[in-house]
C-alpha cells in the first residue's frame, strides 16, 4: 500500500520558516509571497494533523511536535540536496512570476513583453492566468495584474491606467435590428452583460434612465465578450486597446461618441506588502508602470 508523503515544497517552507522564525523572511528566501508560504505550512499541518508552529502576531515558534519533526525534515532534505547530480548545472536565474487576466495578457501584456526582455535579458518572466472577480487571493506569484475596483485589503495596489469604455456591435448584427442612431435606440438591441463592464454607469453618461440588463448572454471575460460582439450576439461595452484591431478591420463598429471616461473597473498592479522587494521584482514593477501609464496619454481612435 502506497504511503502518502507530504509535499516537498511544504517541507522546504517549514524548514525555512523554522530556521528564520519568520514567514516573511522564509518566503523571501524561497522567492514566494508570505501568503503562499503560509498556505504551504497549512497544507503540511493538514497532512500531519498536527500544528508545527504557534503563531504570535508576526512571530512564529515551533510547537513541541514541530521541533521533533524538524529534525526529521532537515535530515530528509539534506539527503536529497547532497545526492550528486552530475548533469545538473547550477544557475542563479533571476525570475519574476506575474499573474494576469486572460484578455489583458492577450491584447496588452504579451505584445509589450518583448520590450522588457530586450531591456532585461537576465530576468526570466513566468506568466500565469486567473479569472477577474473570482480568483481573489494572491497566488504564489510575485506580482498580479487585477481588473477590478482596486479594493484589495492588506495588499500594495497601484492603478496601471484608466481607459474609457464605449459601445460596439458587428455590422451583421446591426442589419437585423431597427436603426441605431442614438443611445436611446439601444432599447431595440440585445445588450451583452458582464460583471466586468456593467451598463449602468455608461447609461448615466448617455443620459438614459435604463436599468442594468437582467437577462440575455452574460460573459465575464472581456476578450470573450468582444468575440461575442464580433459574432453578432448583440451590443457590448469594450475598451479601445482591446477593440482597435477589430474596429480597423471592420469586424465591429463603434456606436456613438458617448464613452464612460472612468469605468468602475480598471487594471491594477498588486503585490504583497513587504519591507523590501527583490531587485528583479522592483525592476519589473517599474517597467509595468512606465509602460502602461503612457497609454492614458494616447488618444482614443
């Protein structure tokens, strides 16, 4: 019968936290966030059905069980680390883990990432995806880009940029409904719904006393929302940098000059509050802010 062993990454987190008596310092050594390290410790304690640390504010001390278990863990880790690996090349690669929403990654981040790589070829970037408004806990990444209201307690939050939202539709769909000449004519259209792009703030700017749509197709991904518009499912709200290629090719058309200058949701750069950041993480954060804050000065087409 196979014996279920504790995860190795949880054991290394336990050993480092015990050595420093600090989750924050241990996390820095392991190049993960303090919350990620705390999660690994919880996994280990759940596996063992025992507490290994007593948490007292920001300091941690080993329990009696934890002290005995630490000797076993250190011996096991030492055995693994001392085993000779003749083909392994030791590398000291600087690395930044960044988590981004899918649409931001596709339309905005990846087209610009080559610029960072050219400026900092010695820093390796690892990209992970998460779903806006759903995956709300900070992952093991160093940095996250979040699309939302920017209210993230206990995290350092920096707004990347604000971009107006406006209504778009496909030419094919517009042929199937009465002429849309003014915002009020949207009463004849199917309005695509999204928690990421609510209609109510845009209605107010347009001077419409319309309620938020309560039925019809709902899509909580900005890229899929735009694809739904392109394929004729209805009228949706979007942003210039997402839609500019489809507008240029005529796959979708912008309706009206009306736009919401400051939508309720925007892109924010988020990371754990730490006394110091690793140099490569700080370099990446500065590049992100410099790159994307330039966009606010760019005129909308």
